[in-house]
């Protein structure tokens, strides 16, 4: 048994009802709900796994009321830290551990959200290769060209909401697209309707997105959805001293007001 | 018009609006086009998709009897986007109607039998159609008993009809309100519909029972009917489920393998026994 | 059914003549790593070297969003403008797979069964399907487990099997297919003595469909639904990429005094799909919704319209963000 399996078995034998981790799938690592010690041998750890397990933590029908453990990659840890800063996680029933090195690395169990936050402080949020390529492509474009580019990209959106479903920070029980009084966002795909949806999502994600790229990977038609949210994180860090990929200690930049906030943009 | 495109509604003029109860209205609708009225016919139990142009469609039964010519009626509670859109309309406004959809109460099979109608609250509308139909063809049926209850006196719908039915010597009407819902001058029963039904204890011999109401009422009414000796094939109800197309294509209203809009909304209890109860 | 041969130049010439006839032609087009159906204006636009497109071609006949009718309100009056079937142009869908062509059969049974759906029928009647048999398959394909095969012709109007010389065996299956080759009849030669099956991919059979159907009869209350659906995120990707999924919603595009009634794709996997306005939701958990997807495709549809709701194209499994592999799930149901 490797260390991951050992840890899982010991947790399951000590009253934890579910280990949320990954197993081997046809397209790489996929989420795995490990309920029994016998299943623990299927658990793998893949730092590059793109499905963010934190998406499941806020689903009461899956988590139940018992103790649950999450085998978290960096991406999942960032999401958990952000969710905790938004008061969405009740710590008592959640055990979080990670593997400090790939494969047969050491298991590190976190004593609480504070430890997760400090673990993340020296881990800089990466920028995906795809986003670097987009940076280059877009930096040479005029404003009109950029708008055309995005209208074109988003016209391919089929409104399957895989991006929303895959995002751990999209946890509204009634999404704005599901509200019909008034109908803020058209439910059907259309070039402008899709722009409304995507822009809306980016704005709801500002300062909350942890740059995990689950949305981009989830999109079946290959729209680089996460790029805009990821870029906004850099913009935010300039204006509000926010560090991309780390939860702000005193509230989200755009949902908290402090008297010291700059007002130089108000004319 | 609506013959070719099943999604295109008939245009209907609102002829009369009746406020039945807080938040509940009845609309009497006339066809805008004479040729639409001429080609239209329906049977008890069928429903339609009613349009508030600008808001969408909502599913209600046709609450008037097919024996009444020249108009159809629907009764609804203003709950969501479409029903509030309809609620805002006035007499003389135009709205839409697609239908008739669904199956029908097998009234031909009921000829010569006693009929027991059991309804609760806002579920009287689907029943009103078949009750009025039966009363308009009274000679076809033997004893007719109606047990109808609502949360309070104010919540009873079709107050005028209830008076008519109470005055008829060939109908046994028993109205009830939930305990606490009575007013000082209330002369009807006080108690939940299933227990009042138990008290009335209609005979199950050569009798068909038609039940319509909120799920909780149905849950407690079926055992009473069973106790009285009613067989499952002789108990009928109507199911409701979220609908959009109304014609068995959009895949939304299905319960197990049956579509409420196509194989229903009228089901016998025997049919219900075969489909998963959790899906409606 | 007629069998012919067409050489490489003839194929290009025939394609050109279809474009010149003014028909709309949809074909697979590459966009980065993804291949999807778009309108094309030359043979060079058509993608090569891929196993399957991400989305099916159903959007050509069953659009993602379409106007059912429009309305105008003026004081108390309303006027309606109906859908015009003549507004649908003649269309050819080029280079679909046999599984895609087969998928149009249950899709059409849903729309044309019971009440006639004139909107759908208008698109279907004006569309000719040209399928290419499959020389390659991947692990996600399982057509042979669901009454299909890489060379099956059901649902196709014409099927081409590309030969090593760049030409093709052309099977003209329907009258619509005959009509499509009529104007370029000289491009086609009489059939060569070629065995089509030599050029077909080998797709292993993973499970017995009848066993699946039988097992599902007793499976409603099984634990397997919760087990299989735990990781499902409840997005609509599987339903939207599927060639046979027909679930739709009817929405209002309201612009004040005028507007349109729109039909758009929907998915039984969405949490609000069956939710009543009262708040009651008969399928409130993902496991109930997953069960509905499988039972609908493999149990209810065969009983209602005598057809399974799956042609083994594998798109749902490829598109799923959490690797819900339907072939894997069906195989485990059989066990």
C-alpha cells in the first residue's frame, strides 16, 4: 500500500464515511468517491487533475452529515481556502489532506483552514500555457478586434453550463440564469446572449476565481473560458493588493468596502 | 391556425374574469377567430397550454364542461412568471391557448354508475369540468356525491357553482374546511377531506371515484377509498407535472415511461400502481 | 439501394456541384483541437484525420435555438406570425458518421410521433444526409453494442466508403440520395468489385443490449444509480452533444410589445428541469436524474418507439468533464 492508500484506509476505519479523491479514468484522473477501505487501492494523486474536487464539498446530497475527507491538490486547496473565506465551509466535518510530492509522496493533513492558507502563501498561481498563448495573441489586437474575437469564441457556446458546474466557486443554489422574473439572461444560446452569460460569470468571479482552469477543461467546445477570470485576477492584484490564488483575509475585494479603498476612478 | 403548427396558440379574448379566492382567478375565454371555434372540441380531463404573450405558457386543465359551447374556462393561482402575467390581464385582453391535449375521463364507461368526486383546494378546477359534464348529462349516471374541501372558507373556489350544486336535489354535496378555517356562520363540515370522506362513506358498489387534490390529500384519501371497498380500476385521478410542449416531445413531464401530457393527465389508480410514485 | 464508385476527382466535382446548386452544406471543420459541423464553401474546409466531432449534427435539423412563432401586441390586440416551412433552405450534411445518421431515426420518431412537429419536419425534409463509413474508431466508440456498426447505412441517404485511391464506394440508399447525385451523375461509375467491410474500423462489442434492457426492467430502486452518478456535475454537456437527445424548453424572447416564442435545447440532467413552480421537484437529486437518462434511452424509448436512444457515438463520454463513460456504466449494469 502506498501512503495515500494507507491514509485513506486509516481514515475510513476511524469513522470517516467518504474520501473524495481521484482514480484513473479514460481521460486521465477523474473524481472518485471512496466509501470503503477495499476501494482505497483505486485512489491516485495527480497534481494536474483538472476537475476541482471542491465542487462536491458544497453538495449536501453527496456529503451527508458525516465526516468527509478530501485528498486535495493545490487547485482544490485554493478552492477550499476561498470557500472558507466566504463562510461556505463548516470545518468540523471536513478533513483535508494533500500529498506533498507526486506519487509516493508524504501525506500532509491540515489542522484547519489557517494551515491551508499558510501552506498556499509560497505557492505562486501558475498561468496555463494556453492562457500565455492567448495573452500574446490578444496583446497585438485593437479593442474592436478583441471584442470580435470574444464574440466569435462565445458564439460557439452551447449553454451547457459545464463551466458553471465544474467551478467550485459557482455554488449559488439558484443561478442568475435560472431566474425568470426578470429573465436577466436569455436561456437559449445566441451570440449576444452568450456574451451576457460569460461576462456576467466573469464579473461574479472577480477576486473569487482561484485560477484552477476547471471551467476551461470542462467546456466541450473548447472555449478558453477561464482566461478572462484569470486575467481579472492580475488586474485585481494591481488595484486591491490581492494575491492571485490566495483567499483574502479580510473579505473579497469586490464584495467588501473599506474606507481606505481608492476612489480615483470616480469622476 | 393551430392545426399546422402545434406550438402556435389560438388567439383567445378574455370575456370574463372571476376572482375565486385570494390569488385565484377564473378566465372565460372566447376564440378570436370563428373558424377556430368551429373546429374546436374537447372532452373532460383534457388540458391546454395558456399563453401570456411576453411571459410564456402555463399548463392548466380546461375547467369548463365540453357541454358548454362558445367558450372555455381556466382557473389558476398567480404563482410564477406566467401566471402573474395572466393575472395582470383584463377583460378584453388577448391571450393564447394551445390544446386540447392529453387523455380524457372515460365517461362513457361510467354510464349507469354512481360517481363520487373528491377534491381539495385548487384541485377543484380539473374536477369542475367533469362534474359539470356529468351534471349536464345527469340521466347517464346514478348517484352523484361531491366531497370538496379547502384550507378555509375564503379558499373555496367556484363559490357560485357550489351553491348551485348544493341546491340540486340530485347531487349530494359535502363541503368542508380544515380545522381552524371555519367562519362563525359556516354550515358545512370541519375536517380534512379524507376524514370527511370517511364520514360520508359512499358505497363502492357500482361506483367510480374521481380524486383530485394536493399530494398529501391524495395520500390519505386512497386508503379511505380502499377501506370503503373501491377497486383500483375504479379510482381515477389527474396528475400534474412540469410541462412545456404538452404534446409528448420535450421529455419533461414523464413519470417512469408514461408522459403526463400524452398518457395522462387522467390515470386510474391501477395505472399509478405501475409507475414510480417518487417521480410525480 | 444502388451501389456505385466515384473516383477522387469525381468526388471533388460532385461536391462542387452541390455547392453550386445553392444548397447549404454543413461539414466537419477543424478549430484548433476540436472538429465540429459548420457551413462550408469548399472541399478544403472539410476536416480530415479525426475520429468524431464534438457536437453531433443534430443542430442542423433540430437547432439549438429556433423561433416557433412571433407575436406583436398593440393595445389589447395580438397578431401572430407563424413559422414558415419554406424559409428552410435545402441542406446537405456532409461526412457524418453512421452513428450520427442512425441517431436521426429515434430523434425523428420523437418529433414526428403522435402530433406532427411541422417545424422539425420542415428541416428534416429539406436535409440530405451523406455519411462516411468509419475506417478508425477509438475507445469511446461502441456502435456495435447498440445495433450499429462503422458501415451501417440506416438513416443515411448516401454512404461513402473512402478507398485507398481517394475515391469511394457510394451507396445511394434513398430517393433523396438519388436526387442528390442526379445533377452530377457522370461523376459516378458503376460499382467496382470492392468489399466495403475491408475498410471498416473494428469496434469491439462491450455488452449485450438486450441484457441491458432486461436488467433495467428491475433496476428502478437499485443503488447503482447513486454509485454511478456521484461525480456527475449536472451540466448539460452529454445531452447537448448527443445525436438522439431531444429534450427541449420553450422560452419567451420578450421585447416589450413584440417578441418570439423560442424552442431551445434542455437537459434532463439539469436540477431545475422537472421543478414545479411550487418548488416541488420530482427529480431533486442527481442520481434520480442520471437514472432517468439511462432508463429513458435504454428502457422507455425501446418500449414506446421501438428504438434505443443511443447509437454508440461516444460523444457524451468524450465531452463529460468528469469522465462519465456511458459504455462503462452500461457494462457495469449488465454485470
